[in-house]
C-alpha cells in the first residue's frame, strides 16, 4: 500500500482509466492518503467490509456492512453502490443484508461473463462479473506463475471475449492488489495489458457502477 498503490494509480491515470477500488471502511480512517488519492481521480469506492475478514465469521453481518458503508460514504461523500465481500465470502443472509444497506450490485459471484440479476428480500440486485482467473492473488500468490502471466492470461481471455462480443456484450474483469501487481517486476505487464485492450475498437474500460447503469438502461430500470 505504501508503494504499490502509486504505481497502479499512475498506470491507470496515464491511460484515463477510472477503476473500481474495493476498499475496507477502515482504510478511509487509517490510510487517508490512499483514499484521498483515489477520490481525487474519481475512482469508484466499492464496499469491501469494514475490516478484512470473512463475512461468515461476523455475529452481526448487517452491523458490519452498515459500518463499512457508513465509513466509506462519510469519507467519499458518495453512495456505496457496489460490494465485494472480503475473500468473496457470503452466507445465505449476506445478499439481503447488502440490499438493506442500499447496495445495488455485488461482485462476489464468479459466474458468467455478463451481469446477472439476483433476487433479494428487498428487490433485485445485480451481480457484476468478478474473476479469480485474471486475478493476481490466484496467478502470483497461489499458483506462483512468472510475472508475465498477467499479460498472457489476460490477453487470451480478452481475445476470446472480444470475438464473442460481436453477438452480445461481454464483461472482462481484472482483479489486482497493490502488494502484488504494484511490485516493480510486475507493473509493466499490467501496463502492457491495458495498452493492448485500449488498442481495440468498441471497448470501454469502466468501473462496476457504470456497467450496472449500462445494463439497467439496456434491460429496464428495475433490472
């Protein structure tokens, strides 16, 4: 966080990309310099718990979700529209708790390459595609691939989705973490894949909330 964040920020800023940043509510309080830098660039702040810990370990999920949302909204002055549970952990109650907190979309469900509607006790919520494939924790920390795997795997995935998108839009997500992709020997490959993707026509690199808004506009405001 002390170094890697700034490399990632610069790579995105230089290319005019506004990402979604999954952020613990506590980060806004303990690392304001990081949060302020993202806010200045109008990044989307996605709820990611108040502290980094699995949702099923909390006795009161609603309290933890509400606390995270309140901390992020107080800092950013913006509504928290999206949520990614720490470690993608959920229980059967999590989605309903998120809906009660005003969250509109979730990125916990690793399925499909398009948004999917989820029914909750409070009405429909959208699942926006997330990935554990083009994800630096999977590639680098767990599978221990070489640094260029980020580029190779992302390119292969993009090429296939780009081909399929002639019939119907596809969503490609890249998940990265400051301490992994932000390392000096890895940041180059992240920059390379951004340049490769942006070198194609009819491609938009946008945050999750914009994907949700696009989907709702295309499929109806209640979707």
